[in-house]
C-alpha cells in the first residue's frame, strides 16, 4: 500500500475518512472519501493517502490533477527529478 520510499509506522495507524460538503463557493456540493496511512519518510513521521474518491467533476480538475501539470514552458534544472510510483 505504501511506495518504497515510505516505511510503515510501528503502530499500524490507518484511517478511512468520509466527508460531505453540502456547498462550496468554488466547487458546489461534493463528497469525498480518503484512506490515510501512518508512515515514516527518512525517519520522520507523517501520513500518506494511497487512495481518494471524489464525486465532483468541478473540484477534481481544480485539485492535484491540474496543479501537478506544468504551468509554463520553463525549464527546470536537470538535478530535479520526479518519482513516479
């Protein structure tokens, strides 16, 4: 469930979260479900969400699907890498 760069947390913390937003000014109403897993990255505690479900066609494109896309044709230094799982 975790990418290789993460280590599972010793306590086995795992939570399923569900929320209903009856109205949002930017996206309208939507519901979301997320699974969150406790983990460690380079010894530091944190959380990873391996899966998320969202039922709004307005808010999905406004999230990571758009922000993860390149916004300009700017060239980045070659030392920057992207890990893809």
